[in-house]
C-alpha cells in the first residue's frame, strides 16, 4: 500500500459525459501528479500540482482540468468524453520536488 | 527535455535464471532514474531509484540497477527470477532541477516460465 488513494476504482460512462476522479496523496506530501496509461500512448504525464498551485502541464487535453484543494486532495475532471479517453488514470504524490513518486491504484475509465 | 527507451518489449526467461531489463535515457541535465513494476490490474510499485551517490542501487525483491552516465543507461538486473516476478516493468526519468514529472519508457513485459 503506497498510501495514495484514488476513487473510484472503475468508472463506466458514455461519450459526451463528464466525470471526476479523486486522489488523496500520502500524508504530508504536497505534490500531486496525474498520469494516463493507455495501450497506444503508454504512461503519459498530464499535470502536476504543488501545495494547491499548478506546477507543470504535460499532454493534457483542453477538455481535461484538475485542481488541488486546501486539504491537498486533488480532482481530475474529464469532460465531453470520447472513446479514446478510455484509459487507466493514475495519481502519484511526492514530498520534495523532484523526488520519489508513490502511485495510487488507479481509476479505470471506460467510455462507451 | 528527457526521453527513455526500453530496448525490449518482452523478455521471456526461465525460473531461477538471471535477467537484465535494459533502459537508456536521454537528457541535457542531471537526472533522477526510477524503475517501477506493475502487476496485472494493479498500480505502479517503486522497485528502486537513483538520485545521487553510489551508481549501484539495490531495490526490493532482489532487484538492482546500475547508473552508467557515460552510456546513459540504467539497466535492471536480478540474479535469479521467480514466477512471481512476472509483470510489466517501467523505467522512468526526471530532470534533477525540474518539476519532477516522470517520463516513462514503453515498458518491458517480463515473462518467467517454470
């Protein structure tokens, strides 16, 4: 158990819908990262927050957004969903930046 | 910017044999390097990391890796594998001075046969 929690574990939805994925970092970690894992793209960095502020952006679509709240949990919002958004979404957290990232169990999103 | 190449997509090996999973990276700055393992239907678990210091790093489950700056490599080794080591292995890099975002290789599937 890494100490990083993600909910829900599975999410099945339809095209055009909007979903929210939630992540709670390890106790004391200020930095949260979101990654997407798909068969064709592999593991790709989406976005990073540090103590409530956006720190870095990767290959994140404009339809996707995220935020980190004062209690340090983070949410990834995916809207106008397409079939190609089906993937495993991971959250990771770290204390220092850069440093070891500890990953949550992931949320598997299926868009039908 | 950094990039990672895992040279083998699949590595089949018999139980109790040694194994090496190869990883090469590219970076214009100093790097931190990681190996993660992903078991079926699970998240990523840290195997080992190189941040600084000794170039030979030991991790969990008997794995070790050697950082070779001149060859820009960070190969993962285990002297004797078990069936339970069957999994996907990812090499990842981040620049020592940047935000910490990880760049991952495409992964290597280790298949341990009895």
